[in-house]
C-alpha cells in the first residue's frame, strides 16, 4: 500500500503542475504504469496465509484501478479525473479499514500500558554505571551542550558496539551532529551520520530505536543526496526496501522474544512512518521530517 501511495503522490503532483511548468507528463505516466505493473507481479508472488487472500485480491484490484486511471489521463476532462479519483480514494479507504480490522482481530496491534516509558526500555540494556553516564550525556544534549554530550555518547559507543544499545547511542550522536554548527562540519557530519545509521541497519541488530534510526537515515540521505525541493528525485522504492529490512529485523527479534510488547509495537510504528512526499509549500516533506526529528527538543529523545 505504501508503494501504491508513493506512485500516486508523484503522478498527482506532476499532473497539477503540468500547465505551470515544463513537465514531461507522458514520461511520468509511463514510468508509473510500469511501476504498477512490477508491483502487480510482486503482490501475486507473495506467499500469504489463506485468511489474508481476500486482502491480496483487493490490493491487486486497487493497483489495476490506479493503472487504468493513469491511462491517457492527460487527455481526460477535469471532471472525469475528479470522479475517477474519488472512486479510487473511496476504495483505498475501504481497503485500509479492512486491513486494520484484520490486524486488530488477529492481535497484530499490541496495546502498551498507559505508564509505558520508552526511555526506561532503552536503559535496561545498560549497567548502572553506564546509565549514569548516559543520563549525564542526555542532560548535556537537552541543555544544548552538544559537543560535550557527543563525546560522552562516543565513549559509550565503544563499549556497546554490536549490541542493542548501540542504536540508542547512535541516534543521540546524530542529534548532536545535526544541532551543532561550529564544532563540527555540518556537511561532513551529515554524510558520516548516514554511513553510521546505514551500517547499523545493515547489520540487522535489534534496537528500541530502530524506527528513529530509519527515519534519521532516510531524512539525511534525501537531504544530502537528492535535496528537499518538490522537483528533487525521491527514491521511495529504495526507502521502502530499507523500511522492510528494519521490519524484518524487528520481527526476527520478536520471534525470539514474544513477550516484548515494545518490539511488537515498534513494527507498527515503522509501518506507519509517512512517505517522503511532494507538494508542500517549501518543498518535499523531508523538511518537515528533519524538523520533527531534530528541532523539537522537548519531544525528541
């Protein structure tokens, strides 16, 4: 469904701008129809339980409907485009409700206790001494003393390399890099952060912060490699493949630790993370993603 949404976002953006800008709409449409054809093949090859077959069938129908909608859309009247799109959006809404109901009925949506503390879950992997160092580093970071905080996190990283807590340390090191302008080169910091985050995901180590590791990596990768304008390349297919790698890592951990409800919940968080989309007044949605990750000091940990 995320792949379908990513394709549709691009087409509708370029369709809206074809009169104002020099947009090769036919090329956009041909590329999108080819992507939908490839997606159809992938969905058909999926080996899924019988009880999920009706959702697979409905998804294939949605893909076919969208492909038909795009066919010769540049020759359709505006009223026809609006009617066909409304029908498609209604069908998507129905599919999403059915998928959510299936997940709910089959206990795929774990409920966390009201007093559940994500930070406490993170600290369970540390010794008492290192918890004190980590808390000190967090206080320095929250007080905007990023260089000093970074040095403490870096010291902990050497001890916890290859463990679940490595991911938690990395996200905080990246926070410090992104909020530092004088002590560290911003450009070099961004490229180094991308490499560190990508390496961690590639090693398929579970972390309570995997969702954030993925989102930091994707945001910095998009900014440094493609840009934040509405006309930038947005390789959502690559991002979706990486997202699936993260989900597989979480699912592998859950299989060995079925009692860990935090890990089960994290799968849903990763699935629900928004796509990189075009169409914002200041550029693509990477701008908003960067702000939510690195600017809100009260919410971000």
